[in-house]
């Protein structure tokens, strides 16, 4: 999968079936459905899910909660924009699609 195909998928009403739950979360976030994006990762284990969770709370403006999730992801809260972080996350997870 490429970045352009991911962005093209945003014109559809649902994410592609082959997306992981973490890509689905990013897809819904980009479509403006923060709640759906958060609900998808809210109870997932692991550092990668924690990274997406952290990003979502940072976007929400809940920095204390975001920092908690960044720590669980073993990452520091980035100083760059939310848009740059979203792109980093998307690039990371599209590389995992086979």
C-alpha cells in the first residue's frame, strides 16, 4: 500500500478491509471521527496502539493523558505538528500491509 492509496481511500465511506485496526483508527481520525478512532484503540494492548492512543489524546488537547500513552509507547511527545505525527503513524502502519 502507498500513501496515495491510503489518501484515496478517504473518499470511501468505510476503510479498506485489509487495514489493521490501527490504520482504521488513523483513517477515522482523518475523516474527522475522533471518537470512532479513539474507540478502536482504547483497550488495545501494546506499544503501537499506545502510540496511536497518545496521538489522539494530544490531538484532543489532553496533554497529561497523551503523555501517559506516549510513555506506554516508549516515546516522547513530539514537538512537531499533529499533521506530521499523523503522517509518521500512517507511514509506519502502511509498511506493515502485505
